[in-house]
């Protein structure tokens, strides 16, 4: 897997190889979020992943949403806040907030 | 994302043309900018995103647009196809740099030593004239040979390169600055050259020196506060 930031190319290559792919993109951040707007993660229905949208705290939840979007084709705008209030809620331990847009690569 | 948008985006990247992928939130409609058919305020916001090299969400009227800036890669010109250059290239590529290694000595500048790397065997001043470093270009000289380093530094100083680094001890660097003064470069211009090159991490081996160089390039690109180099 490539370590470069060009996640879209990785996603496009997966799509071209017949995978079903969704792309998640950080669209807005507040406070101390680890990855800036424009950071991307690609997810395939078969379970491949590339890139990141946080320091690792929300990737699992984003991958779940990506699976839904791969099935439905409907994009989603996800909102992640701090996690300390409810321990079971997915959020960012660093205290930042991010919005993540998830879309299917058609 | 539609296949048309994806293809147009990949085409722009291949042609090294700066573009913005604009996504309307949350519905997900997309278009590439700048586009003469797009509203003026959207085009202006896209141009700003490219100038700042920063993606983000903007509100125009009642609509939220996510503007994803796709600038062509940063460029790194490495003069001297030496051992440190071999270690530097694999650090620079994942940091987003399109790398060219310049060395007229073909035994150094070989495909075997630099697989998958663009190599120029032109004389460094001619190579730099061709590559025309801009404000998204870093230039590093590593040959230790004034015949090769000096012409490259001369051209780099006449360019807008955001980073200029030169390998060599403090004594070597002082002698180098004197030679460049004789070529007509003033002290304020010469202060753009980071020498001895790299962050001071007491690097010893070639990979360690390469790490110190790429770290310094990133630090300059991200406007990190850096200690000034000791006077030669």
C-alpha cells in the first residue's frame, strides 16, 4: 500500500480493479483535530482501507458509514465531537471536532 | 463521485494543473473549479483555496461548499546523485514532493541507484534553468564539489525556491558564500541558503542526514520557527 497522501488515486485504482469503493474526506475541523480538511480515507466493500481522517479515533465509525454509503449510494456528512461525555460514543479523545463527508465512487 | 468528475480530476493532476473539487454539502453534487460557467464567488473562493493550498468548507449564500484544493506536487531538485540523495528521495516522495536528481556524472546518476526517479545528467545550471524552480520548489545541493554545487546555488538564488540547502561543513559553507559573493550575490540573498544543511539532530549516517534535510524542508514549508544557523 502506498503511504502517499494521494488516496483518491488509490481509490480510483481499486475501483478500476472492480472493487466497490467509498471515499471519506475531512471537510471541516475545530480545535485540536489531528488531520486537516482535505484528509481522506478510502474504504472498499471487501474491507481494504487506505489513508486516515483522524489520529485513529474515528476510522472505525467512518468505515461503518462508508459501508452503508457503498450499499445505498447516498452520501453522508458525519459529525464527530469530543468523546469524554459518553464513553461509548465514538469521538475524538484530543478534544477536537471534525466533519467527514462520505461518498461512493461511482 | 461520478466517473466524469473523477476522470477530469485525474486529468488535471496528470497535467499538473491546479484545480478545486467543489462538493455541495450535504447533497454531494460536485464540480471542478475554476470554471467560466460557475458563479464568480465560487470561482474566487476556489482561487483563494489554491493560493493558500488549503482545503475547507465555505458558506456562499445559503449553500455550504467543501473546496478541496488539488495543487500540483511540490518539487524537490537534488543536485548530486550521492549516497545521501539515495536516502533523501524515499523520504521526500511520501511527503508530497516530485523529485528530480541532477548529476552530470553518469556513474552516480544511474537508474540502478535511483529507481523510479527522474534523473537529469545536464550540468546543474542548465538543469535548473530548465526546471525553473518556483515558490513550491526546494533545491538541495549535495555534491560537495563547487563545480557542480555553485552553478546550482547561483540559479536557485535567482529563483523563488522556498528552500535552498547546501551540504557542507561551516568552513566549506563560508568558502562557498565567498565564491557566491564574487558572482554578485548579496548577503541578504545568501542568507536564504540553509547551510550546513538540515535540522541539527546530530545526524551521522546518510539516512539520518537525509532525515534532517527533509525535516528542515518541511519545517520551512510549514513556517515552523527554526533556530538561525550559526554564523560561519
